[in-house]
């Protein structure tokens, strides 16, 4: 019994010494992460504020104005490309209207010629109608070819503008522009 009391007293003394040792380690800072030591919070907060202010000034004075300038330039390019596409579309519409007017004028001319020719002999009437039909067909073929060329040119210009714009946007957003993927995507979108 005496040895149990002696062992219990020895264990208690040993436990108290371990607790004191751990308390001393904690007091000297060697027992944990320094970030969690309350005695250094003032320094940590000070350097955190200094670092955040430095980052803010670097971003607001250098990085963000450059990014804003690049974005403004890209927006200007996009706007110019869109206005160019609208101009090409307007030209195609004008060409189509000119074609329709020429077709209407040619038909009116053919009808006038036919009306005048009815007053004359039937042979002259047949000859005038054949001539007018040939002129209409030729003008219609030329006008259709011109409209098809303008539409094809406008479509190609829109594709080029869309490819360039998409590549610039991907690059501006920090990605790597893959020309084949962009061209495929634009072609798929243009198909409908």
C-alpha cells in the first residue's frame, strides 16, 4: 500500500512537471504555429494591412489601367468590325434593291415595247418580245451574280471578323486561342 501511495505521488509529481514543461513551451512560442500566437497578432495585422495596401496600389495604378486600355481597344476593334459588317450588309441590300429596280425597269420596258409592237405587225411584236426577254435574262443573271458575290464577300468578312474577335477575346481572358477550334465553332454558329 505504501508503494502504491509512493507511485501515485511520483506519477502526480511527474504529471505536474510535464504540465509545467508544456506551459513553459507554450509561453516561449515553441509549442505551435506562430500565426496562432496571440502575442504576434498586432505585427501580423500591421503587415497584412501594409501588404494589402501595396497590392491595392500596384493593381490600381499599374495593372488595372493596362487591362482597361486593352479592353477598350478590343471593344473599339469589335465595334469597328461590327460596323464594317453592317456596311457590307447595307451594300448587299442596296445591290439587291438595284437589282429589283433594274428588273422592274426591264419588265416595264418590255411591256412598253410589247404595247407599241401590238400596234404594228405581229412579226415585229414577236421579235421585240424575244429581244426584251433576252435583255431581262442577261440583266437578271448579272444582277444575281453581283448579289451572290456581295453576299459571299460579306459572309466571308463576317467569318474573318468573328474568328479574329473570338481569338482576341480568348487571349484577353487569359486563354490560349486555338485557331482551328475557333474556326470550327464560328462555322457551326454561322450554319445556324
